[in-house]
């Protein structure tokens, strides 16, 4: 764009749409072998939350708590000793957050967000 003496965003957008993309398409575009779309609808049995989430891990302390984003979370009482285990914190695009230890979902106690 510097070679084309472009100085503003408006000029850049115009250059991209009228010059660059035209040349790019002429050089790299190829015709589809089949005109029909290759996209198929996703099956209703597929839960996208099982595939799209951000995962962070924390270590469970001896008192069955862990810290995350400036708060301390307390695991629900259980007969299993989770001390020293890694808890996987899964944050989903919808805002839901789930907690897993060894691929088993664990719940938090009601008073779960004590400030650090």
C-alpha cells in the first residue's frame, strides 16, 4: 500500500476491494469441480460444547480448594480425596463454566467465591 501512496483507511479499503482482491482472485482462484455446497447440517446428537471450550488447569489444595481468576473455589464434599489433583476448568462460549477432575465433572460448594 505504501507503493500505491495510500494514506487513509478509506483509500486502503478502496485499494483492497478494487485492486488487490481482483489481482489475488485472478491469480489464485479456481473453479469448483462440483457447484453444490459441501457443507452438511450438524447432527442433533452432536453437542458442540463437548468440542469448543477454553481449558485451564489448577491444582487442588489440601483443603479441597483452588484459585481461579482472583477467587477461591471450594469443591463439594465427597468421599474422594482430590488433594493434589488437577482440576480442568472449561469455559464455554455461552458463558457456562464446568469443572472436571480426571474427566469427571465435579461440583462446587455454595459459598464458592471467596476473595483472595
